[in-house]
């Protein structure tokens, strides 16, 4: 997909039999652990299901998760959105 092997290999669905399971459905897992609720949008890691806040949020936990564990692809965890982003190749798919 778009010349990005990470996007080609990553699942496209969240939940169900073929998709990754979210770590939480309550919000950004890291913000919740800190007692915060000021995230803007949520993302889900397609390798492990970690739900984290976007780069427009104050603490940018989705990018921090990538920096810590190097799982390459996230997906929007917002209702009605299904785009994915590869951190490695900086491509959307």
C-alpha cells in the first residue's frame, strides 16, 4: 500500500475476529493512568491495541508509544474514521 510494507502488513480492522483488540474504550490509556482527560483524538496501535492520544493532544501518547516500542502503524480510534498511519515511512493508508 503506497509502497509501505508496514501498512500492507498491518490489520485494517479493530476488534472482531481479524482485528486488534483495544486496550481500553474509555480514552487514552496513558492519560487515564495520569488522571487526565484532555486528549483531542484517539489512536490505536495496530500491533498491540494500545489506545493513546494524538499529536494534537497535550501529551502526544501515540507518538510516545511508537518511540518506546517501535510498533509502526496506528489507526484512528475515532468513530467514522478508518485511516492508518505508518510512523516509519510517514505515510497514510
